[in-house]
C-alpha cells in the first residue's frame, strides 16, 4: 500500500510536470528568439518560396480572391506576409487581428479571425507574420459587411455563407511569426480621406477633438451592451467634419473620461458590426494625445464672395443646365443632374442603371477672373450615397487653359479637398475646407469629375455637390 501511494505520488508529479511543459510550449509571450518548431516551420516556408514551390502573394491579391459571393477555398500553395496592426491587449479587439502590408505607408490590410484570446502575446503589434493559406478560406465574417477576412472554415445560415475562425491547430500550422517586430508609423489621414481600402490599417488623425456635447462622458456608455460610438470632429472650413470612434464594452479603458482638448488620435480603421459605417478602433488610449486648444470653424463674414452657386434654381431630375456651367460626359451617356430634396437644390452624378460599363461625368464651373482680386479660396460641399468602393471616385481639378469647349484638351491639375467618402453617412454634406487658389492668374475653371459604372454594382454610387463658392479675404 505504501509503495502504491509513493508511485501514485510520483505519477501525479510527473503528470503535473508534463502539463507544465505543455503550457511552456504554448506560452505565447513575445520571444527574443523563436522556438525550434516555429523556426523550422517558417524556414520551410521561406525555403519553398526561394525554390519556387510556394508563392508569396500580397494582401491585395488575397483580398481579390473573394468576389463578394461565396468564400474562396484556397487550394494552391501560397503564403501572404503582413505586419500586425491591431492588439487585443486592452480588450478592444477579440479573437481577431488585422495585418497591413507595410510598417510605413501601408496600402492594404486584411482581417484574420482565430479562436484564440490574448493574441498580442504571440502576434504583437508590428510583428512580421507569414500565413500559409493552403486549406484556408477568404471571405466575409458577416454577410455584407464588406470586410475581407482569412478564416479556417465556413458556415451557412439564412443570410449566406461566411468564414469562421481558424482553430488553435490551424493557427499553429498556418500562422508563422518571424523574429522581426517593426515599429509601425501610423498613416496620416483626414476624416474625408478614409474609405474601405483603409480597413485594417493603423492610421492617425491630427487636429481633431471629441464633439462639444461629449464633455464629461467616457469612452463607453454603460447603458449600451456591446459597442459605443463617440463623435470626433475637426475644423475643416466653415463647419466641422466628423468621424466615429468605437469602443468595446470589454475595453479596459472604457471608463476613462474622453479628453476635452484638440490633438491627434491613432487606431485601426474598421467597420461597425453590420458593416454600414467605417469607424476608428483604439489599440490603447496611449494613442490619444488631445491636450491642445479646441478649434473653431471659420466665419464666412471674414471673407468677400467672388462667385457662388447654391443650386437653388435646380429643376429636379433634369440634366444640369445652369448658365456658364459645363456638363460633359466623357464615357457613357449619363450626365450631372439637377436635384432637390427638402427644399435644397444640388448637383448629382449617379451611374445607377446607366447600362454603361464605364461612366465618367464632368461638371465644370464658369470661368473665374483671378486677376480681379487677391487671396482667393475655394469652398464647396459634397455628399454621397450608395458608395461601395474607393474606385467609385470623385476628383476635383482646376485649369487655366480650358477654352470653355474642349474639356479633354485642357490641362487639369488635381487639388486637395475634404470630400465625402464611404466613411460619411448617405446624403451627409461635407465641407471641403478652404482651398487656397491665390497662386493662379488669368481665368480659372474648377471641375468635378466622377468615375463609376452602370453595370458593376460596387461602382454605381452617387456624388453630390452644393454651395460652390469662390472667396477672397477682405
């Protein structure tokens, strides 16, 4: 009996040590060097890439495998490399991470859903990660949210088929981190520049603050169950431009008071649960630096009006035909239209149901004499509805050699402005900010050019223009 007890004791100790050893093997703390097994897996992938038996593809190439229908099952021997941009260390992300294609000036990001918590211990921000895609899936995690994700399988319900999380075993056999952890430089953006192509990227907004009515409130509203959206604002002209920050009920900083000053904020571009809106999500509140003085929009009374068009004479649903304006169709048959809604007139270009694979429409202002005054500025408002792709574009350009007739023969120079984008609610007009035109002489024309499609449903959105004004300082 005594011997049996001793054997039992040693059996328990041995079992405990074995279990402890297993825990150590699965310890995902950030390593100075990777374990033998993980090194071997990554080295095998790199060797196959060098030998040409495995292909290294880009994040955009992976995203293009999914064409908004059924998730794509990857059967070829391919691997994708990215840098971790998100962190679940504070609980604001859960069983997911985002990869971007470069540590600095990234152009594309992708979501990875995995059945693993505390991923920051293994896949820390900036970590270079290789994902062996063979046997995995690319698609949406939720039908219609337009966020492309890498998953380990699929499931189907009444709404459609989506990808599901990588299992823990798939994480071990498909996701390999290198020893490289890079410092990510946030991509500088303005609110209006954000579109669907930025999902998953680590970005920064400067000169922003939380809305006036949020003073004294916290990141998370305790009356809500899951996520709280807080409005950020920036002074971009005569009005505020806005964007939403979203915080999870599980975030460790959820009870922190919102800062009351103006400054910068960095985080990950993501989408609301239903995919209807683009939002910013924080990795940590250390990425918030708002200690400066709050901003104030410009006052129109400080300027004189050189030219203005508020489109209040618009005849609803007719081709735009206002004195001095040029309405030109470069491709397709659709032109800019005069529109009215709730007593407000505006110009709109929509490619919906045009039947043309490509539609390009120009709206060009009357010529402005830039020698009649000094210190001129341009200001206007834009809105959008049904935008689904950043390839459905609005461009703003100026020309001083346009002859009033031959649009394509003129030299058109793009100008930077705050424009409505996917991040804005439909029909929400966005102030362009003041655009300095003081360097131009002679006769200046301003053009709005929209590119879309009447056959590709991701490119059949609409843009609207209103309150076009040329100003000069008094």
